[in-house]
């Protein structure tokens, strides 16, 4: 029974990680299309996320 619970937990963690990755990628891509700096750059002193990186997050989340 313990192995079944562990597999279920790992599946849930994988799904949640994929959804978070997809959400982050889509948010930054929307920021690039709309020109909203707040969606691309979290804090003014930080480097903005590049378009290719956001696309990578989106594709990685989809693959998970």
C-alpha cells in the first residue's frame, strides 16, 4: 500500500510542476507580446526573462 501512495504523490508533484512551468512560460510570453514589463521582469534590478527561455518553460511543462 505504501508504494502505491508514493507513486500517487510523485504523479501529483509532476503534474503540479508541469502546470507551474506552463503558467510561468505563458505569463512571460504574454508579457512579451503585450509589452508589459512587469510580466517579463519581476524586479527592476533583475534581468528580464528572455523569450526563448519562456518558450522553453512552456515546452518543458508540456512535456512533463
